[in-house]
C-alpha cells in the first residue's frame, strides 16, 4: 500500500514536470471577446523545469532511500551514499556497443518500479558489455585469461546468463543481484579507465 501511494505521488510529480513553466512579467491581457484581465505575459518552460527539478529533488532525495527527478522527466532511484558508484563517470570508448549499453543498464537498475527481473536484465546488459570487450580482445589485454573467465563464472553459475542443473538458484536475489551489478559495473568502468590510460 505504501508503495502504491509513493508511486501515485511520483506519477503526479512526473505529470507536473511535463507541463511546468516559469511565469514571466505580469500585465494586462485582452482576448478576442474584448475582455481585459491580468495574467502572465509569457512563460519560460526551460527555466521552469530546471527550477522545478532543483526544488523537488531536495524532497525526493530525502524520501526513503533517495530518488531523483531526471532531466527527461522520469523519477529514478538513486539510493544513499553506498550506491553512489552507479553515477561514476567513465571514459567514452564505443558509443553504440559499450557506452550506451552501460547507460541503459544503469537506467534499468535505477528504475523506481524495479523488479528482480529488471535487475537481472541490467546485469545481463553489463555482462554483454564484458562479452563484447572479451571478443574484441580488449578484456584479455587488461585482465588476463583467468580473471576474464572468472567474471563470466559469476553470471553463469548464479543462473543469470544460462540455465542448467548445476547453477546456484537458492540464493537471496535481492542481496546478490545488488552485489553482482556493482561488481560488473565497477569492472566495466575499471576496464575502460585502463584502456584510456594505456592508449598511446
């Protein structure tokens, strides 16, 4: 019930953001009927949205574990200081195959209506990034063969990528999915930083 109430409030905030504008100068306005009235003469949508986000995010960040209204009008989970790694910057490398995939995984992870399947999907997206880096040879240059293999053992053995009788499935997904996502995201960012550092 509490989640339903929170989602109703969040939906309302997102709706208001779509239409908010900052009023300009106050003055006399006349319409086609000849009636004169006083109203704002202009509205600034861009600055209205900026100010709305600044004010509402003060409240959203203090609510529960922390949320934030993004510039695209969506409210996402941001968490407390323990999950600030999600917003870590990383070097641009390959926009289509790497950068966009990491940003998409983060967006899925921060979805305020996130389910366990959403978490799994985000982890799979990061595993796909690492798989791509493995196939183009970059991952092996940075981590070596054994460490590279160990990365995929996590996804394979915990029932994230493949499905077989030997996989571990009786673990607490809420806890382990958080750990796996953080591990994969930090690995992706670390590898990209190493690539940039070693680039001639």
